[in-house]
């Protein structure tokens, strides 16, 4: 039983190692030509894309949290607050609203620090 628990606990390290090996092999496949500066600029671009994906993921998690909060509020209203507290729904809505606001906050922060504007485009070319 202890071995199984150790394997489960160590699975996050195995996943991180696999992701690192995959990223390095993908970079090596594209690194056939170019200078160190070219490779550094490619890494910088990839890190920027990871940041955008993280912000978009937080936005989606925020939407889900708001939906879960509204569901908890509905449950609390149906049971008259006896089994489900209203505060459970309100906390989820608050956390969801904070996560939804992160893209706007990060855009304002990057503009304020002079890092340039942050724009996200989908495959159709629509900017949001």
C-alpha cells in the first residue's frame, strides 16, 4: 500500500520530467540552424505563449467558479439555507469574479509598466 501511495505522490514529478523532455526534444528538433540569440528569442516567445494560455485558463476557471457559485446559491434558496449556506455560493462567485478579472488586470499592469499592450487573437484573427 505504501508503494502505491509513493507512486501516486511521485507521479507529478514524472509528469514534469516527461514535459521537460518533450519540450527539450521539440526545441532540439527546431535548433538545427540559428544562433544563440535566435534560440533565446524563440524561448522568450514560447514563454509568452505559456503566459497567455495561463491567463486564458484562469478566465475559464473563473467562469466555472461563477457557475458553481450560482448553483450553490440556488441550492441554498431551495433548502431555505438549512443544508447549504448562502456563504458557500458567495465565496465561489467572489473567487470566480477575481479570476475573470485577471486578464484585464494583467493588461493594465503591463501597460502601466511600459511592457506594451497585451492582445490575444484566436485562429480566425479576432482580437480580444
